[in-house]
C-alpha cells in the first residue's frame, strides 16, 4: 500500500481541484464559499 501513496494523493487532490474549478467557473462567480462563510458567521454571531 505504501508504494501507491503518491497515486492516492494525486487522485484525491485532482478531485478537490476539479470540484473547486467546477464551482468557481460559473458565469456569476461562486457562491459556495460565501454560503459557507455566512453559515459560520450566523453560527457565531451574538443573539
């Protein structure tokens, strides 16, 4: 299994990079990161 570590890292990073390109390459831009940050800020804001 140890001889395939570089292959696994490449496959996982390719999946993440492909997902990032998919969400960022939209005509109006990405709302994915904004939605995540809004959720985090909504969780931590004072009531």
